[in-house]
C-alpha cells in the first residue's frame, strides 16, 4: 500500500477536524460552565495558571470571558467543519488551520485545569500542519508527518514504558482503581473486572504493551505497522467507550497516518 505525503497529511487534517468538531461541540453543549458562577468561569480560571497573566497582558482577556468565549468556540467549530470540504476540494487549508490552532492555544490557557493529553496532542499536530501548509511543499508536508510521528512515538513510549515499571498494571489493580473513579469510571466494566481479576489483568497488559508497540510501530515494515495501528484504533475505541473520552480517540488516531508514513519511508527509501 502506497501513500504520498500530501494524501497522508490530508488524512491527519481530516481526523483532527473531526476531533475539533467533537471537542468544541461538547464545550458548547456545557456552555453553562462558562458563566460567571460556573466551574469554568474565567474569573476563577484566571487566578490559577501563570499563563493566564499573559492573556491579560496581550489584551486578550475579553475573549476568555463569558459569553465571548462561546463565540470563539463557534469560530473553531465552523473552521473545523469548513476544513473537511476544503481539503477534499484540494484548496488551501491555511486559514481554517490557523483559526483552529490559534483557538486551541487560547483554550489551552483558558481551560488549563480541564485539558488533557488529547488536547495537547491535537494542538501540537495542528501547529505542525499549519507550518506545512504555509510553506506548501512536498518537503514541508513530509517534515510535518515525521514530526507528528515522533510526537506520537514519544507520547506512547513515555506512557507505555513507564507503565511497564508498575506492578499495578499487571495485576489489574490500576484498571480497577480507574474504573472506580467518578471522572473515568464505568460501573459495568468495574463489575466485570471485580468479578474476574484475569479480565482486569488482561486489560492492564493490553494498555501497557499496546502503548509500547505503538511507540515503535514505525520501525516495523508497513504491513506490520498497519496491523499495530489497527490494534491501536481498537484499543482507543475501547478506552474511549469505557472511560467516556470522546476526543481521546480522534487526537491519537490522527497521528496514525504519520506513523505509517514514517514506516513506509523507512522501508521503501532508507532500507531498500
């Protein structure tokens, strides 16, 4: 199976557009949290992270307040929706990517207490893709894919190899503890793992070794890399379904075309 850098870059951009649509839709659905008495009120958020100080210094404080922040989110939503047909029509994606990236960076500060790894991964990928589209050459697209692949390998490797050192992942203890939490818990899955410890152990090892293999997937031949990535899709779907992490799935799967591209280049041009 062969894909050029441009095609795989388009694939990454479309998946990230879906991620942005889902993430923004969720934030707009819970718009009440942004009100002055809500958990994500800017009056409360601005007193925490130091980066919020720079927002005020740059005179951007007004865009973080309610209801202005909702208009900012709507711009990101419309940009993400527009990005898909723009890509399919082979038009310049610079403007929607710029808007998505800029708002992602703003929301990293605005919602710093509720951001997670998937938000950071999506933002990093968008930055790389924005630069690639501004330069708009085959080399820039290729460099963006390699950068995204390296970022994914680092994220998976850090997660997986650190988990390997924790016995709680092998005996299922950490899986059960996570399923007990109010934020990421799942009563049905918890009942199954508590009833059968072997299921908890299997899930724990799937997460550990899944992360480890995904971090080095690009070192395998393309066909094997594709198999590992397919396993990763299933793994993320399962984790997303059990833990209710909707954007977690799309942010990391968006890096898979880049991981495949790295494998393809390695075995077709470097090792050939």
